[in-house]
């Protein structure tokens, strides 16, 4: 059945996609163009950069919608020598296509055949509309073997490059990331499923030879000599012997420091881009990979290429690095180039565009020719996230997102195309809450929101100075005009008098029903503000009594605005740019929408040209009307040109250095505290006296003075001496000792030496921390079941700012009671529980009874990690010592890995490693831009210690900005229980793997403990997979899955079991597009199973449905999936059926019996929409249902049931 089906889409698929490669992104032209159709894309620069291919001295780089050709004969002075025309989607992979051609893999844009025989002028030869998401490809004679993401492996005939055609497929329900070929055998890197083996002896009928399950996510497959190597993210690098090609034999597994994201090699050398842990170099001469060296880059390395002398490495946030590897044992930095990787905000002045590029810093582009923008300068903002920008005269001002060390920076741009740093606003201790947000430059002052609205003195550009602010007010956006400053809060509008910038004065606060991101003045007395429903117009002619005078509902969340005369251009993230007529402010009207292919954060309109900050597409440039007339050739990036190269700062090279071990002194000392006084003979202060204390001293407490059943208090009058000796133990495990700071002393005990231990103490009333470790290998606590004291070897801390503060390497925090009393049953709140701020390789908790910490009732959060390789196991978080009752008050969060926390492990596969994380607003958070490679496995989130009773969080798991993390896994015991949430169970971001979990169920996997919404879907979510081990079991409350944002794009929902009989299933609203929903099992529900409320390109295939109303299985609304009509059957007899559907549609046939719809097979419609299907199971009386998916992955509702005759 497959070959006729696949061949039949040749003409439509190739023709359509080649057209798309040239024209798909601009809106179609029209003779009487509306605002919606008048704008066409004419240029693009920057964008996501993740693909490399090295051919001799030419490095081809996939950058946004272009393939760039770089001359790297001198890597330290690489030059741009050519660029492809605009491609349909960003480049995911580049492979050799033979005869000077390249196979360019463009995700949902399919496969492009690019003639790169002349690198200075790459040209499109042909295009193929693959059914999946094209990740990579390999050449096999006249065929391309395509790793097509959720459509497995597709095989395409390239004998006519202008008309490539898919001819066969293998493992079409699996996810394929990459493919490597040896002879007639294909080896497919199959994500979290493992390694797929395919026999290509007959390319028209490839044989599926088997799946080898592997730990991790297999991203890349490479043949290095006779060895097949796979990059498996957290599973490291797996090597296979290919003596029996169809039965690869696993030879070794090499664990890397980070996540093995890709592979590249020459000869017997293997280079592994290792995610947050830089690059690792291995020697394969001995069969197994042997580590030669590492290049410990502080970023996230995702791809690489090498010729043996130079390594070219792509960092997800910081661009292209050139590294000298001639001496593989000592790789050295050469140069780097940071393209515009993320368009966040922009401003235009003359022929130059200034873009805030997120982690990729600030970029300056020459837009004299909008068809071919040319980058002329960039500035690396380091850890700052460039999010707002404004150009004024010869100065451009750049603001950082969230709290940053330098939230505002000023640059001299008097030298056209160049930016020179002039000065910064320092986030000093007194101003540390400054958050860079929307920025307004007005004469001598700038005004900024994002946190507290504030005024900044910019008269001396070398030293920017914060002036007045409105403290305690969280704001999102705003504008300033005359003496009025409008700040948009979450549920209020704040009108501020700026006549004295040193003393900002609130004139009025207007409560509003919804949150919003921005506000802009229309005139001196009117401004426009965003809401969750659209925009409102406000009159501030009387600023003490502002009033709303008009509203306009819009289908998207407005992030920013550009006002030009009577027209507002509203950047509505995934919904594109709304164009609104404000000629009558009391009746704003929508003129049209420019549908951008990606999130639109900001725009600037200059005449008939619109510049859009297009998130992962970088800078998008549109023209209107006649100005947008297309040439025969699509736009190409500017070339040739010198790349703007810079050095690789030493601050980005951060080798992990373990402190040198110290030998324990042979001479041991013992001191006994015999007095509860603050000072004097026999006191703790005397024992800690640095003039007396020796290395290897154990300090204990006299039980007669400090009885274990009636603790004695040491009331401190001043700070105790810091402990700066090594191998010092303060042991109160057999006594009852309370250290009381009285609310006036900052610190209880500070540990600065190595191998220090504090156990058995009770702390209260310290304004910074109860106990803090600054030296290496400290142990705070122990087993609280050991010892006669009230907390055994553990410590208890309450009524402090922080219970435990960890700054030292390799610290162990174990058996403590933090935020609860010595019984573990009553609250003793701290502001923060355990805070690991610079203590890499810290362990919080333990696996044996009594080693886990009880951490609850913290106002801010119970456990926070900012570090690398922190292990958090066996703790009770948010509950009492029995793990069965919540401890009030609820914390803002239970556990938060943020601020560049990497390689953190929360939980484990053994029961003793499990954390209970409950009773918080958010249970577990992986957050901020540089939090990578964190893992949560085996935990109970939102339940008690038995996993059978809900102790709710509002949200169970939340991923804020961070990516490349995982929740759950495919191994035994790796799944989490995430249940009972009052709002959302799991809220993940792009490239977060959610695998093998019980969501909305108790630990038995059957008993409902529903979250209100089981999963909130965001762009790039990976929920489940091809095998049973990858799938999640999901029981929804109100919804099983709900789209979280406007314009959610891309996602993979596969192999899951949706079990709720009462909740709505998948509710995909707000223009959700580009999802693959496949191989799932949906239980009968009293509502609709899959609702497509707007959006397009959502493929729904090979799922099993249940229910008595097939019309409720898939419901397209408001144009969802184009409201594609289901197939119609004309004949259904003699084991065959035929009918009509959309042209070139993929028709899926389901058997429907006893309320169960199960996939049976697939047929392909021809150009006229006719299809036919034969199957021995189609006997008389069998009832069938049908869906159809068009060539652009729009799946229809189910047809009515047909009965075979």
C-alpha cells in the first residue's frame, strides 16, 4: 500500500514546497491588497543557528532561513562568501548531497536540495514536502534517507533533483533525529526510543530490522571508521561494532560530563559537543572512546564540525566558536562569531537597525538594502539577557531582562554601524531589584519598567545613575510623555508624575480586570494598553482620574506596540502583528494582520517597510504593496562580507576544578562546651576562638548543661567566630543546644575550612543564615536517627532568613529539620530553606532513613539551587516529618533550580532517593535561560509520602525559560507522580522531555488524583514517545492537555495513555499549530477528545479513541486545521473501500467496534481526491471511521461510521 501512496504525492509535494521555499513566508499578493495581504517578507537576518557542514575550506552554517557559506581557510579571520536564498523554515541539519549539492533539512519546511558547487552563489534545485519535521538526512546513491522527526525515516528519490519524491518509509510512528549509512544499512538515532536499524537493500521497500533501546535521547549517529557512535544526551556516547551490520553489537557506553548533543570526527578522533559542559575530545584507536581533553565552554554547545586541525562549534546562545585542536590535548581558542540568534526588541535609525538579541547580546545591522541586511557589529552582554533597546541620536540604550548586574547599558553609535560601550547602570546592593524592562529615553532621563518603575539620569553616559522609583510595584511595560509615566502592572495601570525624576509620584492607580504586557501613548492625553483580550484605550487628560474609553478584542496577547500616526502595529507574539486604525480612538478597528512565521516581539515601521523582532527567526523584514514586488530570485543574505569576529573571553572557559584534598591530621583534639553563656570559660565562643581552635578538633556539649530532653539556649550577643580550621566538628547530637540570634545577629555558624561538620544544633533568629558553608566538603547534619539529642545528627533551623546557605564545593546537607520545629510537626518558618548558591557537587538529603531533610514553610522557597551537579534526594519538602501532612504557610515554591543550575538531579530510581515536593504555589521549577540538563525522576510531586493522597501544589512542575531538561525517563523507577495540582500538573518548555510519568494519578497508576489541567502545552513540548516506556499515563481534571500560550508551535505528543472519563482531552486553542499527536490511547470522555480551536498543521494520526460519539473524537473549531472535511466512502464491500477526500490527502482507516476506534491502515488520495483501500479485516459487518490529513498536516474530524457489506 505504501509505494503507490508515496509516489502519488511526488508532483504536489515537490511543486508545493519549491514554491514555499521561494514564496511561502510572505503573504500572497492581491490587486486590491488589504493590510493583511499587502505585506511580504523580503529579507531576514540571524535566527536559530544549529547546523554545520564542513567541506574543505568552506563551512556551511544554517542560520535562520539561510545557509551561509564561510571561507574558513584562516579560521581566525573567517569570511562570509555566499548565502542561500530564503528557505521555508530555519535549518535543522545540513548533509552532503553529492556533486557539490547539499541536503538542507528545514524542519517543518521539509528537505531542500541546494546547489553549493559555487559557494558564493548557492541556488535551490528542488524541494520536498516531507510529512514530518525534517531533522537530518544522508545520501544513498540516488536516494536521500531522511530523519523526518515524528514521521520516522522517509526515503526520497533524487534522480531528478528538481522533482524529489518520497518513495518509501520505515518506522513512521517513531521519532528520527539523524541517520548514518554503512553499505545498504541505515542506522537511525531514534531519540528516547534508541537505535533503529533499517535494511535499505530495496530502497522502495526498506525492511525494519529492529530497535535497540538505549538510555538517553539519541540525537546524532556517526560512523567513525568501523565504529558506529551515537550521541545520547544524558545517556552519553554509545559505540557499536558493526561486524554484523543488521545486528549491531554494543561495544561501550561513555558517560560524558553533560548531555552529548552531537558528534563529529576525523580518523580515530571523536568530538562530542556536550551541552552545558562544553566540548569533549576522544581517541577511538583502542575501540572504546578514551578522553583526550575537554574544552569547558560556559554555554550550551549543540553541534560541531572538525577537520582535525580546527573545531567549529555551535553554541545555542553564543554562536560559532573556532577552536585550534592541532594539539588535541590542549585545545585553544581562536575566535567567535555571534549572529543574531534571538530577536527580542529593536529600534531603527536611518539605515541601521539595532536589535536586542537575548543571550546573543546586541546586534547592529545595515538595512540600507532591506532585501539583504548585513550585520556590522555585535556586543556580547555576557550573562545579561538583552531584551529592550532604544536609539536616540548618537546613543543606543540596551536593557537586560530580569535582575542583572548591569540592567542598563549605553553605547556610542556615532560611527555608523559600530557600537562602543560608554557606561552602565550598576545593580548595586541598594538597587539590586532593578529589572531591565521596557525603556523610554526622554532627553536627560530614561524611564524603565520591568520591576519597580524608575527614572535614570543619563546626562553622564559614562555613569548612568538611578534616581527615583515606585518601590514594591511589579510592572511589565509602559511609556513616558511630558510629565506622565504610564506603568502597566499585572492588574493595574499606574499613572506617575515625572516632573521631578528624583521623586516619582503616583498620581493614580487604575485597577483592571486582566494583566497585560505593554502600554504606549497615542497622544498627550490618550494611551493604548494591552490586556489578555486585546487592547484598551485610556484617557489621562485628568491623570488623577484616568478612564477607559474603548476596547478592541484581539485573538492574541500583545507584547509590544509601535505607534505611527493614527496606526498602531501590535506585536501579538504567535499571532503575528495586528494593524489597528486609531483615527477614532473611541472606536479602534482592526485593519488586518501580518501573520509572522514565529513569535513577533516588537516591530518598527518606516515608510512601506516593517522590521520585526522575530524571536528565533532573528530579524524579519516586510514590505508593503508595490514596494514588495518580488524578483524572480528570492532574497539572499548580504555576501561577501567580513564576519564580525571577536575573541573567546577566558571568563567563558570554566574548567571544573575540584579542590585539592587535605590529609586529615594525625593529632586530634577534643573540646567540651560546659556553659550556655554567650562568652567566657567553657562556652562555644571560647571553643571557636581562632587563636585556640586547631585542625581536627571535635567540639561536643556537656549533657548535664545541655540535656537532650530540655534544650538549653545560648543567647548570642554578637556574631560567633567563623570556623576557618579544617576537619572541625561541632557535634550536639547527644545534647540539646539552641543557638539564638535574637533577630539581631546575621549568622549562626559560618564554615570556612574544609571537611567541617555541624550536627545536632537548633538555630533561630538569624537575619542571614543559621549555618553557612564556604569551604569544601562540609557536612551540615547527618542521620537524625543517630544520637540522643532532639534532632540526632541533624540540625533544626527556624525563624531565620535562610536555614542553610551553601557556598562550598561538595557540601552534604543531610537529616536536617528546616522550617519546622524539633518534632517536625509544627512550622518554624524561614524566608528561604536551603539555598545552594555556589556549592557545586553538593548533596541535599540522603537515601537512608533519617538522612533526608524536612524543609517546609519557607516564605520564598524551600530548596534553591544555583549550582552544577547538585543532587537532591530523599527529602520531604512542604510537608511534616511523617510526609503525610502539609506544613503551613505554603511556600512560593518547593524546589527551584535556577541561575545557571546545570546537571542537577532531583530524585532517583530507588525509593530512598524519592523526594516528596508538595504544598507550594509551584512544586518544582527549572528556570532561567542558563539552567540546563536538570533531571527530575522518581519523585512524588503534589502528594503525600505514599503517593496516594493529594497535598496539592498550585502547579506541579514548571519550566520557566530554561530548556534541555527532563522530567521522568524510560528506565525503571524514573517516572514521577505529578498529581493533585490545583491548576496545572506539568508546564514544560521547549526541549523539555516529559517521559514515563503518572500525571493526575496515584502511585498505583490507576487511582485518580487529578490536576485541574494535567499538562499545559507550550512550543516544542516533548510528551511521551514511540515505545511504551516513553509514554505518560495522564488523568486530567478539567483538561488533559491545554495550550498555554498564543501561537504554540511545534510539539510531539506520542505514546501516552489519556485515561480521564470526565475531563476534556486535548484543548488546542489560541492558534496552536504544528503539533504531532500520534500513537496515543484516549479513553472515553464525556466531552470532546481533541479540540482544534484555531491553528493549523496539527497532525493527528494512528491514535486509539474510545466513545459512543465518534464526532466528538476530533472537533475543529474557528478554522482549526482549516476545518478540513472528513473523507466520504462511496463503496465498502468485498474487503475493500473507496471514496474521496482532499487532494493528495493521507486517509487513515479506523476499525470501530464496541465504542473503540483503533487504527487499521492508510490510503492515499490522488490529485482528484480519490482513494482506495483493501484489507482482509474488512469483512461484512465491520464498521469503519476515516480521517484525512492534507499535505500540510491538517487532520480532519472523523467521518461518520461506514459498515462493510
